[in-house]
C-alpha cells in the first residue's frame, strides 16, 4: 500500500518569503512515481511535476524547486520569493509501478499575504 | 482546445434523489478517474476506468456508480444510497496508455450540495 504524508496543514507567509512544503511517502515498490499538484481557489488541480524513483536529481522550474531524497523518503517542494498568486492548496501524490491510481497526501494550504 | 470538462459546475440535490455528474475528455486518454474531496481533506478515489467498458472500485465506491461506454466519457451517478454526498467531485484522465508514470489531468470539478 502507498501512503503520503503532508504534515503541514497550513502555511502563511508574507510575499517574497520562501516557503518549503514537506512530503514524506511510504511504498514497498522499488519503482514509483511522485507528483505535486496545485489547487487554486477555483478548484481545478494543476499538475506541477513528476519524479521517477530512479532519478534523484533535484529540479528547478522558475521559482519552484523540488528536492527528492530516497534515503529519507521525502519529496519536498520550495517556492522561492513567494507571490500572492501562489496561494493555493498543494498536494503531493504517489503511484507505484503497477498502480493505475494515485495516492494523495492531505494537502498543505499556502497563504501568501501582500 | 484539449482538456477535460465537467458539468454542471454546481449541483443541488434533494435527499433521496439520484444525480449524474458528467465528465468528458478530448485528450484521447485511456484511463479516467473520479475523486471526492471534502473540506480540508485530500482526494479520495471513487472509481476508475483503464479502458472502455471496464471500471474498478476505488476506496469509497459505496453509493456511487459509473459507466464507460465511450473513451471520451465517464459519468458518475451519486445514488440515494450515498449517505453524505455533499462534496467537491473531480474527474481526471491519464494517457497515453494507463501507465503509472503518466500524470493525471483534472477537470474543473462539480460541487454537489444535498439540500
């Protein structure tokens, strides 16, 4: 069984601060896939990134960066120089190699204040 | 434009009524999914379908039914047997193929309220 834990329920920051969202996962699969999604107030989930278990290279996309560490089963997400438009709920998710399903964490609500 | 559409955006139902939520995709994706989201919670899987004419129960299938007669469409019926149906419902699809490595793409959601 797959499990994803996002221990931070809510994070509130002032604009331009950095914010890091934690994601810890559990799986028995040796091959698996990790995802991050953003859910703005409109409700639709927006795909942000996918990471394979055999690729531990960190990734940066604009103000977003991701730190994948298999040794600690973590896939953390950092928003640099946050903006009000970053206010949303962020979900971490996991899929095993033979899974057709995604297991989601409970989500972290990020509020960026001007 | 390619994407996933869900209708209606808001739906009100009286207790004891069945209602059907629509989900259509023109992405040529094989797999489709229905999730339920309650306030302050993550997404829970209701049903999923990997190919036409085949579907499987997810984690919370009781009180729901689906069909997959066409690749593009995966409607969800919320029956009167569902004890607490008020929630936000999200449809998703994945492709090409239904492999685990592919990300799911989501529709805009339907907010169902039982009066």
